[in-house]
C-alpha cells in the first residue's frame, strides 16, 4: 500500500454521531453543573481515564505544547492538577498563565474545552494532596526531574530503588519542586456529536458574576 493509498483511507474515515443532542433549554446556568453531569456519565460508562485532559500551554516563542494530565479536583474556584514545578509546562505557565484544557470523551461523542488562567496552589493544598497519594507515587515524584534529559530508563529505576530504601521508614517529605495549579475558568465549550455533522456546540463565557451562553455553528 502506498502513502497515497494510506492518505485516501484516512480521508474517508468517518461515522455518524447518533448518541443524542444538546439543547439550549436543557443547559444549566453554571457550566460546572453540566461538566459534573457529563463527567459522572463518563465514569458510569466506565470510560478509561475519564478525568484525563489535554493541557495546552505556549512557550516564549508562541509555540503551543500539549500533554495529557489528570484532573484532581474541581469546584466553583476552578479546576486543579498537580505537576513538577520544574517541568516544561510549569515554566511556560510562569511566563504565560493562560491555559486550555480538553476532555475528549469520544465514546460518548462528547468533548469539553476549558479556557482560563492558572494560579499556583498553596503549600497546604499541595501537601494535603501529596500525602494522600500512594507511597510509590510519592517516591516517583522525587525521582523524576520532569522534562529534563536522561540517558536511559535505568537511571529512573535505579533512583527509584535508592529513594525507596531511603524513605523506607516514616513520612515521605514533600519535594520543594512539586506543586499544583488551579485553573480560573474564563470559558467552557461543550460539544455533542450530531447526525450529518450537525453537531451541538455551546460556549459559556464569563459575564460579570454570571455566564453568557451562546450556541456555535458546528
């Protein structure tokens, strides 16, 4: 099969979206209420990693980067994830706090996009979550200087075993280079697949103390 044949096959991959629609009359006033409903349905459907989200940041040259991160908490204050503060995404967020998230719930023919700005979590919030993690995950946070170059996987494995021995007894301390971010939400867009590519898209945008809701063309 030639490259041209492969491209032709990809170009013709499509299917109808038939799981249901989304109507303006059914939307709650608060976007997080709809997000919570959809997330619960994603969990009930036993989708793999329903809290996985693509996190997009931009470097100092305007180059976008994306990676998958797990959502760990959300409420009216925003959405929370944790990371190594020396990582590429953390450095980029220090220079440009604007961020975009995407929850790709393909099996339900849905996706949710979030636009906002980040703020660092307090040391108390970070410590509380860190010590709720499995012990090996806490050690893993110490092992990885995220985004730094390493010669081989064996470097990580050796360091993990070394630190597991070191922290064999007692509480594992919180690394100074590990923390988290809260996304203060400016907008949320909900996408529900529809037949004949007539998808339903609604965007919530902050409007004073409330939210302005608009339907978008698919």
